[in-house]
C-alpha cells in the first residue's frame, strides 16, 4: 500500500478506484487460498470413506440394452448415454423386477426388429401387459426427466426439444414437480367494469 511522506499508510478512501479494487482482490485471494487449504485438508481425511461408500459400477451391457430399447421407444437415432445411465439406475432401483422387464423388452426388440416405437410398444404390451409400466417409466424418464420420483435431468429432458429453438426452459419452478398438471384454484369472476372502452388489437412486427 502507498505510504505518506511520514511512512504512514494512506487511508483507503484516498486511493484511486483501481487501487481500491486491487486491494479488494488481494484480500479475497488470501481468503480463498485459506479456505481452499482447509477444503483440501478435509477432502484428504474423508476421501477414503467416500470411496468405500460409493455404489458399485453398473453393468455396461445392461446400460447398452437399456439405450437400445430407449432409442426405439423414442424413435431417435441418438440419446445422451450419461443421462441414459442415470435413468437406468433410477428405474431399476424403483422395483426389483425392472431389470427382468428391461431384458424382456430388449429380447423382443432383437427378435422382431421393430422399425417404429408404436409397433414395438404395442407388441410388448401384447406379449406381457406388465411391460407397459416399464415402458411408461422409460418414456417418462427421457421426456420429463423424472425417474423413481426424482428429477434426473431438467434442461435436457426431451419434452423441451420441440420449443428449444424459441423458448428456453426456465431455471426455476413456481411449484412442485409438474404442478401445472393440477387443477388451478377457483378464482372469483371480477365484478368491476373497465374504465376505458376496448381497443383494436394491433400486432407489432417483430
């Protein structure tokens, strides 16, 4: 810091704006370095415990079969494999028989070589009505981003694909998951009268 002719530091309010910002950044850097050191110390002491409690790696073949079924049910050529792995883990976690049902869907797909989602889904339900539930879970996972009652993905959910070129998904919600599917509360009809007469609708060019 600058010093006066008597060797005393200049008061901060006497410094230029650039000097004040520099001093603030230096103080923040020292604080961040201290907090970073504490964080590394904690991570070093807990890293082994976290590694021991980490879930086992999911079988890649199971995920591959899930992705093949998902591609056919969504009629898409590509899907995000990371999202697929997360959806698969949550769907299998929902019920103990989900893995068996997924294997049955994949076996049917391999055997018949369906070319559309509708024919595949129709044949699957005809072969086993219980397969309809897991099909719903797969489609709910990809399109809504929900699996096992948890939000797995939001912005990349397929339901936003149709409008993503014009309306980007907002990053906040005004209620719980799918609150908009509930019937809104009744609102009393207004009893007042407009102060002005109706105006002609004018659509401005964009």
